[in-house]
C-alpha cells in the first residue's frame, strides 16, 4: 500500500497536482492520530498512508503524528473523550464503539447484516456514510465522520476450552465483548455470559481465565497474540468489523478549504489501504493460529 502511494505521490508532484496546495507555514499544523491497536494493525498501515499523503499534499503545512498501542490514551473512553474535547484530532471507533455517542448506529453490528466485503464496502461508500456523518454532527457536534474502513476483517468466535460447532456450544461460555447492547444481547441470546473488557486487557483476561473466549477477526487475534490462549476458532463471520475514522470538528473547521480537501482525500487513501490489509494478512494469520 505504501509503495502504491509513493508512486502516485511522485507522479502527482511531477505533474504539478499539488501546485495549489497550501504553502508550508513556519510551524506546521499538527494532526494527532491515536488508536489502541499495534503497529501490526491495518489501522497503523492506513495511518501511515494518510500521513504521507497529507504531509506531501500540503507541502509540509500539515504534519501528522501517529500514536498506536494506547500511547496517547489508554482505553476507548479516554480516546473518545480526548477527541470530543479537542485534545486529539483523529480517532477510530468500531461500529459498537460508536454506540456510546450515537446508540442508533448499533444496527451496524447486527449479526449477518452483510454477506461479504464487496457488499459492506458498497454500503459504506454510499449515502449511509453521509447520513451517519450528519446525524452524529447534529447529535454530538464535536466529531466528524471522515471514512469507514475495516479493522480486523470479520468477527468470529474464538475460545480457550472447547470448540463452537453451533449456537448450543456457546451456552455457559464467558465471551469478551465491548460494552455495546447488540454484542451483549447476541451472546446472551446464545446462552453465554457477555463480559465487556477493554481492548488492552483482553490478552491478560484470556490468559488468566477471566473469559473463555472472544469475538474478533483473525488478524486482530494474531496481531495481539491472543492465540497464546485461544485454541479454537469458528469462522462464522457474524459481523463486518467496520472502522469509523473520526476527526475533531474543531480541528476540521480550523483548516483552510484547501487543507480540508487534502485531509478528506487522505482519508480516502487510508480507507482503501485499511480495507485491503486484513484481506492480505488473513491467510498468514490463519496459518499462525493453527
């Protein structure tokens, strides 16, 4: 993905595509991106492409700092608060993570809502994203939806004690979820015990038996080394793991029109990259899990 963009940027520069871009100020405007995933995640790959695009496209007027692994904020609530109060410029939520701001968006986590990547991407590239952006701006005011990518592929049920061959096998299992109603009610409906746990604490919770399993994509499982404890994986693909990229509305409105255009286009490059990476890494991740 980075090679693809580097080639594009070099060609565009030669043709003068960025000629109208803002001239770099003495001190660039700094955009801070934070997320809880590691440098092995597609969130990081996408952020690197965004950084390259925005810094080159603005002729250095904009600088991008990336904070993975909870280095800026240690959990989802802290990160959300930092974005909404303007201390953080860009943050990513999952579909379920958005529920804390805008509960109606939980429908995106309904099981088996999308049959495949092509359909999910088509939906997220259509009017839904614009309508969701407008709804959250009206309801919350402080966060602007910039793009919807993917983070980890598709949710699957992975367990430490026994395989899950059907709904009846979930009965009695403690499964890690986030604190979103749809995910919690799904586990309850299957007879399991939903246990909301913050992302940075999942590894230890699996290792110590606080939970018997989790609902995550294969690349996230392997990137976080959850396979150290997980023994079984059922490829039920019950939810598309949408990644919603948010920008502080205060930050966005503080940019010039030209800078806003560059940032918007940068998010489209980020989106394309972050959607492809889980697909490319999935096969190797399955081999690692085995």
